[in-house]
């Protein structure tokens, strides 16, 4: 008698998505710009430079959230 609940074959890995390199690059940019924002806001008196890095970090966070929300239903 065969067991219908027994898995006999290993699951096949899903193919990589075309935009799979985007997420690691966004995380890298987010960490680098956040670190630059923190460093420059404490080390210099010029707040325009640290604000620019903060803006880029915020944009990276927004793009990461949008990318996650769009691709979570497909997985």
C-alpha cells in the first residue's frame, strides 16, 4: 500500500527572478548612505551633505518596501 503523504522526490529549486540583483544592491546602498549620514551629521557642521545622504537612504528604504510589496504575492 502506498503512502500518499510521503514525499519521494526532492523539490525543484525555483529559477532566479530577473531583478534578483536589485535587492542586495539596494540594501548595500541603504547601509552605506545611512552610515555616511550618521558619520557626517556628527563630524561636520554642514548639514546639507548629511541631509543628502539621509534622503538617499530614505529613498532606498522606500524602493525596498515597494519592491517587497510587489513581489511578495508572486512567491
